[in-house]
C-alpha cells in the first residue's frame, strides 16, 4: 500500500472517531458560573502606531465566569495578542523592508448568554491594557529601531459552540488586536 493511501486511510478513521466524539452533546451552559474557558484565535490584525495593510494576529485569552447576572454570567479574564505587519519597497534596485510587531496585554470582562441552546455561548465585552509596538526600518536606516507603548481599549463580541464538555469552536469580532478571529476554545474549569 502506498504511503499516500495509508495517510488518507488514517485520516478517514480519525475523522470517524472525531465525529463520534463531537456529537453535539455540549454542556448545557458552557460559560455558567465557575466555568473557565481558554481560547486560541487567529485573524487579520489591527495596525498600531504605523503598519498598514494585512498583518496576521495571534490571540490567547482566558475568561472565568464569576457572577450570575440575570439569565447570563459575567466573566473576568485576560488576553495576550500579537500582530505582525511588513512593507517592502524597491528603490533603484534596492529592496527595503520595514516591519512592525505589536504585543498587547489586556484585562477583559464580558457578559455571556447561551440562548438555552446546549453547547452555545454568545458574549460581548470590553477590555483595557497595554500595547507595545516595535518598528524596524530594514532599508533606509538599518540602525533605526524604536518601540512605543500605549493604552489599548478594546471592545468585542463573539460566540462559541462546544461539541462536548471540553472542546469548542470560536469566532470573535471587534477592536481587539484582530478585527475578526476564529479559533478553538477549551473549558478547563467546572
């Protein structure tokens, strides 16, 4: 049997087990009081202090539901994010590459509501923190590097769907290191 055929066969078997284990039997209230959710996301980054065009962003967040508030819960947590932007320019057959790297640390709070759908968690919130933007001029002045730190307010809304008690998918929109992100969430408490 060829290697490619073996790989395809293994992937088909793994997919079968995955579908069976992710059968849509998510928790009744994924973000209920006492729940902790660790999430990883990826999306188009927001440029800070320079930078332009498309730049990828990588996000990691943790939200812990602390208070029951009517039919939903309020969570507190934090987020770490980074985004990268670069620009290339050709001047008299010489290539210049400028780059920006942004790193942020954010405290955030959100209101979660599940609409009485098992496995569903929708939320909206605000946050604040610090962003550090580092610039490197790789052409006109190779020695020119500087950084800037500033206040970073955020707002966001999103939703998660948990396939079982632990694993779910997530999508988020807003001004939150990425205009939009998709990723995975993991319940690590409750």
